[in-house]
C-alpha cells in the first residue's frame, strides 16, 4: 500500500471518528486530519492519540499489536531523533579537542 493510500485510509477513519456525537477529542482529530490533507506528517503524539481507535478497526485487526499498526502508518509520522542521536553535553569540550 502506498503512502497516499495509507493517508487516505487514515483520513477516512478520522472522518468516521469525527462523525461520533460524544467524542471529546474532536479538536485533536481535526488537527490531525488537517495536517494529513495538506500532505504534512503527523507527530507521534498525535498518532498515539488515535491508535486506540485504529486498533479496533476490522481492516487493521490482522496487524495485531499497536506496534504493527504504528509500523504500517510510519510513513505518515514525523521521525524524531532518538536520545542517542541528541548530544546532551552542555560543554564546549568537543570543540577544544
């Protein structure tokens, strides 16, 4: 499945969730939807806010775990630096040597 197909699939699910009357997360979902429609990537935090709904969808159940669903949609999620990639040193020591 291509990235555009995955984007469309996720937008369709978000539209479904927005049609729910008592959903309190509508502003969050609208923001995610807006980003996807403008071909922007979403953050991991945004994705994690909807994964609890996605894992219940019949088409995504065969993927099994949340980590597999995350992997499936990973092309739509901003990849942040891991803690090992971030230089935590607050000194100029690396410049001196």
